[in-house]
């Protein structure tokens, strides 16, 4: 790693763009401090940092501050790299860039003296760093992942940076009926099976993890070993009538962790990622048609009932979507009004400009008097907004369709088809939200307006959301 990173600072300019700032005082101090080393580029960073840390505790204030400044410059590069890595791994899928992350963590202005009443993130990292317990690179990475505002932003993007195995470790089996039943709409037998699988996981994996922690091991939770999976499979088979292979145990644990992750994102205020991004609307209707096909295993008795049911079903989609749009938008406005009435008004206007007039984020920022387009992104939180509408629509549509289906089916058939109905509706609403996501990425007038935007604009243009 080039040593210039000890006297150049990664920071942001007035527009929020990344820039490199060379600090002459740090450069001169670094050159004087390591003048005895002719091959400085070959010296390990850990050795350089050790000497700078010793000098940062120097009784002479200027010596101490300059040594800290060199370390702070180096930390700024580590922070930038952490942002780049995160954006590279998850940015495309979750809809953020490294520039969005920079705004939260690159807040060091390069001053020698720390600002009164404010501590930059880099200074927080340096002040809490203990070289006897960790490396500076490791500590910076850990503090980066623990940054409160950054974590909130990532949750809003649907990203929860906790490993599957850690999520399973701190979830109690008694929590699953609420999470899987009320939130994911799983059936009681499915919930019971998930509980037994989680008990097996705790019995084998978590017990060994606790033993590791007791011995001082503080590393990340690693995937279960083949031996652990085999033990879980035997334990699970002993508690149920089902036999699972170790490979299937691993898959089922990952699916359970994914459902738990989605729930945690939701309760922390983030959006729910859609389960699929490539479903075709016609295929989804065909799936409903299949449920409605007139044979003994399905809910409808003849073709007339099938057509009547499908007609009413398609009407219910828009009715439930309207209701969900109304509730979610009003809920967002009410939350904003409690903090800032002007922000609530800007939110409604930004929604209208984006979905109805189809303006870009930068154009909306100008109309709202905001400095940058990322401020519009934070105000709208479109991914969270769409996901909340999706969840509300699905919940409403599920109840509406079950009531509707009672007119065309016996209770016994309806009970048997309950999970099929849920799966079909989830795919249908996922597709509807997917249309809105595609539209948002390519917001030009040549792209057809989605049902999502059409129904939302009807409400916004009629001022029905302001009441």
C-alpha cells in the first residue's frame, strides 16, 4: 500500500463528490518521522502505524496531533475501500452506490485540531482502537459495519449485514409462529417443522458456538460443518416423521434465515426485497387460472364459476392496491409531519413529480430547493415505499380472495388450497411491484406507466391523500 495514504485524505467536496486532499503538514511530519528509513515503501503498514501510535501519545501537543493526522488519513482510505466493497457486493441489487455511503462516513475535514462538539467517524475509530486487540484495518471494518446512520440507510435499502448463522443463533423457536405465521403466512405444519429444525440447529451448532466463545474465539459465525449437518439431520428425524439429508438441512436453514432476515429488515424500518424480479404477468394469471381449473382437485366447479371468480379476483387486486397505497402514503406523511411539516409536503410533491410527471431525481431536487439528488432519494425511500405497499396489498388481497373463494368452493377445498392461494397472490403482487421497479429505473415517457404509478397518481392528482 502506497505510503502517500498517510498524508492524503479521502474526503467530500461541497457537492458530495469524492476528492483527494493532500495535507502538507502531515506530509512533512511523515517524511521527518521516517527519514531514517530509506526503503519506506517496503516497510509494513503495521510497523508504521505502531510508531505513529506511539507518537500520538507524545506529551508535545503538535507531535501528537500530527501523528494522529497521519493515521486519520490512512483510515479515510480504509473507509473508502469499505464503501467500495459494499457497493460492489450489494449495490446493484439493493439500489445504492458508493457515493450514497460516502455521505455517512467520510466526514473528516482534515483539520489538525478536532472540532469542538463534533467528532468525525475517523477520529471515533482512532480513539477506540486498541493495537493490542486488533489491527487498524480490522477495527475500521468492524466500526464501519456498526455505524448507526449507515446501518439505518442500508436497512432502508433492504440490506441487513448479519450472517445467516448469527440470525439463527439469536432467534428463539417460540418467536417463529408470529414471524412465519403472521408475517410470512406459513401454515401451522410448516411452522412446526421450522421450529423443530431451529431447535436442532441450536442443539448442535449454537451449543458448539457458545463453547468457542467461552474459549475466547470471537470470529464470525461460519457455515455448519458436514458433521454438524449430519447431527442436525438425525436430531430432526428423531423429533419428526421427516428425514432430511445434510444438504437439505443446509438449504432449509438458509431459507429460514432468509425469512427471518426479511422480518428483521421490516421491523427495523427497511423494505422487503421482492422474491422474484423476472415474473411475467401473464404467467401469474395463468397460475391463478390453474387453481381455478374445473377438476376435482381445484376450488371451482365449472368454467362459468372460473370466469366469474377470475373477473372478481382481478378487480380485487386494484381495490387492495388502492387501499394499500392510501394507507402507506398517509402513514409516511403522518410520520414526516411529526418531525417537519415542510418535509411532509415535499414528500407528496416529490411523489407526484416522480411518478406522474416522471422527472429525474436531479430535476426534482431543483424544484424542491434541495442541494443534491441523494436528498430526494432519502426523502422518497422508494424501495421501502414500494415494499410496504406490496406487503399491505398482499395481506388485504389474501383476505379478500379467501372471502371471495368461499362462494365458489367448500371450506375443505379452501383449507387445502390455502398455501397455494398465498403463493399465487405473492407472485402476482411481486410482479406488480416489479413493474414499478422497472419503471423507476427507466423513468422516460417512452416507458409505459405501471399500474402502481397510475393508481398512485389518481390519488395524488385528486388530493385524496392530503385529507
